[in-house]
């Protein structure tokens, strides 16, 4: 009899445990919903029954009223968005510009930004990409393709200034703009290569011409120098100087001449002396 009563009470006890577990689980869920944690680099947008409030939650843990209050977390760290767009130039060339935009949401305007624009994905698709595309297409037609190639920094500065002013009115702050790449048409690239080759050939021809001119001037200068040296020698050499140099170099021996009687010294012999000697010895 006792055993039968105990067995009838088992389902009731199990049911109580189940109900107790459910109540505990619900209590824990409600308690967890009564707090929200805002992580580093985030801000919380508070909404009461879906209506955005003026309160902005900073980093940390915050109590909220479950069901009635909800919180939307937005990233306020610097984010990078890559944008690529085709644009025209002043000389009707088509270029493709790749831009990397570093930006972030103004933490003090998170609630207004979310109310007007939505979350980060919606901000990128509806605001940032269209604004950057328009800025690019407004900047490149002011310059020729060659100017864009040579004055890349100026184009980057113009784009950076324009996109800052465009996004500031939405509460979006631009940290930096990087002009990652500029692609030109194959025809323009070939034209630039041909121009560079022509410029190099012209420089080479100019160098050869200048070198030839310098060589010719050097030869003229050498010839002038040799002529001046010869003139100076002629002006400075006199019979007395030649006689003096001959005496200084004389070794004390007279030159020899050959005759029938053998070698004789050659002393002051001239045709007139020989003739006079022949007449005196018939």
C-alpha cells in the first residue's frame, strides 16, 4: 500500500522540478537582459520601444529595462573602405582609380547617425561609396591624363579635402585618403612609353652632339696652343743661342771627312776655300 502511494507522487515531484527549472531559466534570462555590455571601440544607441533616445552608452556595463529598452551597438573605430571607380580626364582619357578611405563615426553623434543613416553597412552603401565616386569624377576632369600621372599627390589632396567636407555633414569623420592605384588605357600607356623612348633618344642625340662640339673645340684649342708654342720658339731662338747650345754640346772632337789619304778633320771647309786651294796648287 505504501509503495503504491509513493509511486503516485513521483510524477508530481518531477513536474515541480521541471517548473522550477523553467522559472530559474526565465529569471536568468530576464536578469541577463537587464544589462548590456558596450565593448571597447563601440557606442550604444538606446531605444525605448524602437524610438531612438538622446542617451548614448559608453564602454562598460549598463542596466536597461528588458522588453521596453533595446540597445544598438555601433563601431566608432577607424574603418577602411576600398572604392574603385572609372572616371574621365580633361583630354577625354578613361582612368580607373582605386581609393582606400579611412573613416570613423563621430562618437558624440552615434544616435543621430543611426537614426538618419542606419548601421555601418548601410552607411557604406548609401553614403560613402556614392560620395567618393562623385568626388573622383569631379576631380579628374580638371587634369589631363599626363598631369594626373605626374601630379598624383595634388589629385590625392583634392580628393581628400572634398570627401572630408562631403562626409562631415553626416557626422562621419575622414582620417585619411589613399590613392592606391590609377589605371590608364592601354593606348595611353603605349603613348607614354613611346614618348619616353623618344625623349631618351633626343637626350642621347643631344649628348652626342655636345660631346662632338666639345671635342672639336678641344682640337682647336690644342692647335692654337701648338701654334703659339711654335711662334714663341721662333721668336726666342737666335743665331747666338744656337751657337751657344752647339758649344755647350761639343765634345772637343772635330768631325772627320774621308779623303784619299784617309780621314781628315773637317774644319771650316767651304766651297770657296776649296776653290782657292785648287788654284794655288796647279
